[in-house]
């Protein structure tokens, strides 16, 4: 059984959604990042970067246990293990990887900074709020334009959608109404309706 180390953040939700989509049996272990669990020696042995999520698969590619950290790496690993949500065709595969990297390098960091400065910063920093809110809106617009021609970010439902959805689920934190981006709204509702996404978004249980 795969062990998932997670918390209720968008990156944590990526891994639990993917585990549900793949149908793997897994046990969820809560790493309370508010209490500093991520800095314990036990967890740092699993992820030296001290971030969630991480997984330990006792049945790795060579039949031996493997530890995987970084949410994008976890999605790729689980996709390859299951044969799901990452095409074999090189051209289609690259489109998925492009949009996964778009999330990893753009959506995640920029939405995360937007969350921080709009909701959690100890003092209000107008420049930072404006900068990151504007960048978040730009990224929403990029996705909306893309989704005007396809149902999902890479054409077919894939790990790119799994990676991006939990961040868009906090659109209200970014000062964004999905109705402003109708193509993205349609995509969001389609992904949100998937049973595996519903289950994965509830891990760890609220």
C-alpha cells in the first residue's frame, strides 16, 4: 500500500486526486505544516526539502520501495505506474508535460504568493498584492484562452488538469470569479464533477 504524506493544501490535493484516479490503495498520513511536522527528522528522511506531499511506494519500479517527493514528480510517477493520464505518444505526452510545467512553474508559485499576500501576510503590502493578483489573473486568462479550443488543458484529461484544479479551487482567494473566465469555468465544473476528484479533494478528511 502506498503511503501518502500530505496536508490540506493544493499541492497535497494533487497527490490524493491522482491516487484516487489511478485506483491505488493508499494510506494518508497528515503532516501538519502549521505545527512544524515537516521539519521532523522522520519526515526530512522522506523529503529533504521539508515540503508536502511525498509518497512511499513499497512496490517501486524494481520491486523495491521508492520515495517520491515534489508534487509534479509524484504525478508523473503514478501516471507511469498506472498507465493513466499521461499519453505514450511522444507528441501528446509533451503537450501534457508542457501544461504540467505551466502549473509547476507558474500557477503554483504565483497563486501561492497571491494567497500569501492577500490572506496571510502579517502586514499589508499593496505592491505585492497588486503584483501577484495581476499575475494570477493573467494566468487565469492564459488557461481560459487555451480552454476555448479544447476540453482539458492538454486536450484529453491528464495529470496537467489534476495538478491545476486544486489551485483554481481557491479562485476566491485570488479575487477571481470563474464567471469572468467562461471557458475555464466549464473546465473547472467538469473536473470538479469527477468522482476521483471529489474523493481526492477530501484528503485529508476535513
